[in-house]
C-alpha cells in the first residue's frame, strides 16, 4: 500500500529521513513544519505552519485536499525535548512540551481526519520509551509523550470500526547530530537511527500492518 501521506516535523532529523524513506517507497509525501521544508522528495512542501494553531493547520489541510485530493496517511513527528528536574525546573516547560508533543499531534490528526476517514488511512505517532517510565530530568517530556500514547489509544478505539488505524512508535535515544553533541561520550551504536525508525513508520503505514491498531511499539535499539 502506498498513497499520499503527510509528515509533520518534516524539516527535522527524523522527519526529513522519514520523508526520504517514504518517497523512495512510492509514497506521495506532504511535508509540514514550522520551519522551511525542503522540496526534495515532497509533492507539497508546507513550511511556516504552526502545528499548535488549529486555524493554521486547517489551512494546510485545505491545501492538501485542494492540490492532491486525498490523504492516506499521517505521521506525527513534530515535537520537542527538554531535560530538567521537577523541583528545579519550570512549570512553563511542562506547558511547552505538552504543546509541542501532544497538541501538535492532536490538532494535525483532527484537521486531517476527514480525508483519512474517506481513504481508511493510517496515523503513526512518535511517542517515546520514556513515557513508560520517567527518569531523572525526564518528567515534563515523559508526561507529554504519555499524552501521545493515550491520544493514540483513544483515537484507535474511536476509529477502528471506520477502518482508520492509529499506532505509535516509542523510540529511546535517536542518533541525531543534536543528541551526539549533547552526549559526546555515549555509545551511539546502541542508539536508534532515523533511517531505522523511518522503516518502522513505513511498515505501520503499509498494508502489511493492516491488523495492527492501538499499538505502542518500543523501538529502543540496545538502550
């Protein structure tokens, strides 16, 4: 199964690799991001979209429908991370990570749901292994990614009789330039590469994953 798929956070390390992987697999890709989206590999580049803003995402959804006519998949990658302890950190961080990780996925899913219902498509969310058990400094991030997990489960239950599948991937540490810079002494061979995660995304969008919905799938390498 291939078709038309929208990828949020398309300008980031995981997002750009996912765009590349899906395009190579025959998908027509829409790239959505607050930043500039490269035109390589995408049929429609939608940069400058604030994914926390319902009106802005609604405009993006209307462009997809007008220019491409349908949508078969949505990959919610847009998000963020911050390390700080509960005692010494800021309540504002909890609000910011909720907006970046949960609100973006919620708003994109709601805005694009009419087209996904029409095509009996699939949604893949990027959660986090930390949502299962938070460590030191991971409270705000883990809580927000727990919200992504619950959103995934709730949507899957709501939509399963309509043929729309909703699943989430729970990665550990992703091998990105930013993470290498933050953890220079780490054994990066134990991490998960963006290409590996993109491969799991492609599988969950495919017809081979048709029986799977509501799943929270750990992809943690050797962490």
